[in-house]
């Protein structure tokens, strides 16, 4: 067999392995969520005198979770700025979570100093969202708006 005729066989084998070892199939509830985006407006809160600004990338809704990136800016104390990844675990479909106003939990991983933060999100119908980010020394509460795409 020549080198060129083995290439299609290799590609077919790799595709078959990819299908075999891919993630578990989506449940009926979460299949409609796959590929949706959750857009969160920039928001701010205060810690003492310092304003804390939270910016979140468009969050990707997966089968059992919501994932994306965040950036925290503290203009008064720039050495406190942070950025990283966040993940929120979905207990069911996103539409059910919103309709039933089920709080969802997750974590944030800082790229600056490494510790995980605990996150609690309350997604309300009508486009309102509350994000609570809890670190070892404080809890930040952000109120903002969201959109589903």
C-alpha cells in the first residue's frame, strides 16, 4: 500500500476514534442549550471606597455548564486587578434554570494568583442577573443585565 492510499484510512480511523471518545450525548433538556451564548453587561460594585468592575466574555452554554473568561479591574488599586476563567454548573436546561430561578454554582480560576473563587449566579427572567464571587477574604456581589443569543 502506498503512502498516499494510507492517508484516507488514517483520517477515517482518527474520525472514528474521535466519535468513540467524544463527550457523552446531550440529554434532551440540554440539547437545545448547546451552542447558545450568554452575554453579560459590564458591572460594578464597591469594596469600601474602591470601585470593582467586572467584565465577562460571552459565556458559552455547554451541555452541563456555562464557561467563559472574566476580568476584574480595581482602578484605585490596580495591583488587585485579576483575570481568569469561570465555570457555572447547570443542574438542568438553561431555560428551566431561568424559569425556576434556580441558583447555579461554579468556580473561577484566577490567572493572576491561582486560587479558585466560589461563584453563585442567580439568573432571573427578564434579563437580570446577580453574580456573587466569594474569595477567601471577601464576597463581591454584582447586579447586571444579560442576554441570550
